[in-house]
């Protein structure tokens, strides 16, 4: 599978890039205690760091708020997924364990301060994911259980249309215990160099494979 970025995104957001990881033959299940413990401790650390600080002062959070503004999406009404995680932690509404894949995805989203999406490859159509800016009238039912407007939002599309975004993913391709092959999109900070982006993406992939087994390959697209 390949991923492409539409030119309206790169023209509005210089340096825009994503890390793209493909996993094969993975085993998703309950999170190991090591991951649960690290996620809990990390959230507690973030909570104390945010005691006298606004979430919007965090570099990655501010960067992605600006990206939403640049594509025409109000970041106060549509908070990107990493910001939503940090706001939960600031309220001490810590993330509970869901499964090994989603827990690790959330852990790295907090660590890298950027939105990250992971999707069941079996539920995606075609061989290409296209990142584009959502059109007027486009929407999907998200993992939040609501119909979400995709207008002016960066969206990931397959042969059946939009399925993911840095705001909230659709309910079409979530990773669960039945997932054997998956793709992951890291919505990187545009300021990162290609070398930094590749190092970060590989680190995530290596830890994911260390927990889930299987094989992985990665690339950084854009920039």
C-alpha cells in the first residue's frame, strides 16, 4: 500500500509530512503490564507538568492547532486527537486500557505530541491512501459515535472515501483483536527534518513489533 499527499495540503502547510507504517502478521490483545504501567506513569507525569501550564502551550499541540487554522478548520471547535488526549490527562481523566494497539498508539501520541491513527488493513479498500482536504458536505460516523463534518479537515481516504483524520477516525477500520495487518499514520510536526522523522517513525514501529510480533516497514512521505 502507498500513501500520497494532495498538493492543496502541501501548499497550505510547508514541510507537511507523515510517517507511514505497514504491519503484517501482528497479534493484538490485552496490553502487557509493562505498557499499561508506562502509559499510567507517563500520564501522571504529564498531569504534574500541566499543573501551571495550558495544553495549548505544548509545542506539538500548538503546531497542529495552527495546521487546522491553515486548512480552514476552527481548532477551538475541532480539537485534534493529541490535544484531546492531553486535555483528558490535565483533568486527571486518565486513559484506560483498550487493547495493546490502541494503548500504544495513545502512548506515542502523548509522547510525540501529534495525532496518530492506526487502521485495520482488511477494512480498507484499494492500494492507495490519499491525504486530502475534506470537501463541503463530507462527513462520517466517528469513533466518538457522532457524525463529524470533514469540510476543511485533513482526511485519509481509500477507495471508499474518507476513513481517518487527525481529528477523529471513522468507525470503519478500527484495530481490534481480529486485526492481523494494519497501517499507521503519524501526523508529524512539519518542522522536523526527514532524518528526525524517520528516526521517530522507526522507533514507534520497533516498539509496536516488539509487543505485537509480525513484520513492519515504514517510510516518511512529504516534507
